[in-house]
């Protein structure tokens, strides 16, 4: 089973929460994402939660391109 350091990814208030709660959290639960950033993501893409952001097709496309770019080096 894979593990990650949630303290590096989440604001302190969210680091001890269960994964379903984190996925349902506003994107501002992610470290470095402000409430305003969350508002802008909602306005631009309809993203309200961490799960919405993970499922955003543009984010998935960018990740796929980054993987392709890394393998081409």
C-alpha cells in the first residue's frame, strides 16, 4: 500500500482527517491554495472540492503531458 505525507499536501486543519473527508473538502484544504484561489477555480472550472480538482480533465491532461515529457528525456 502506498503512503504519502499529508502534512506536506494539506493545511494543518485537514492533515488528520480521513480520506473521504479530504476529498470532499474545499480546494483551499490543499497547502498553498487560498480561499480566493478556490473561488477562482470554481468560477473558471466549476471545481469546488479536492475530488473535483483531481477529476478536472485539464489537470489530468497536464499530468499526462508531463509524464510523456519526462519519459522523452
